C-alpha cells in the first residue's frame, strides 16, 4: 500500500520534483535520526529541502501544495480544521488497514521503486 501510494504521488508530480526515500535506507537514517525505525515506518514523511519535516496526516498539506492540481485541497486542509480532522481520520484508517486495502491495488504498484538509496 505504501509503495502504491508513493507511485501514485510521483505520477502526479513533475519529474524530479519529489524524491522517494525508503524509510529503512541510510539516507532516511540520517534525515530522521531522532526517530527510531519502529516509529519511522508507521507513517509517511515529507522533508523539505530546507529541513522542515512533516509526518503522517500533517504531511498532506505540504505534499498537496507540490502537486499543481491538488493545491486547492492543500489550502482547504490548512484553512478548515474540520476538513483536516476528516483527512486525519481517513489517513489513520488507511494506515491501520493498509494490509487489507493492498489486495485492491495492482501488484505492479507494489514493486520497489528505484531510488539512489536503494528500493523504496
């Protein structure tokens, strides 16, 4: 489910706009050194070039801002606490049920992505 999500996000982004990094990679170890691996792999992370870091549902608005067609959704998530709460609930539900949901994702979307730090 995680790889499929990253693959979908990358299809929406401009080429080379986002860089996927495996959460078990050495680069991830350096970027997220304050977070133990057991916690790190429980959520999606977004790290800006300037070092700002968002995790889980808090990463959604800055991620959506990077995807031209989804910028209005990012603005809505930032301005509307109710909308953000709904997105938070949906994110956490998908996260808890990712194993069950994965059977509905094409198998090809689950294969590792290429990254300079190894498979994602």
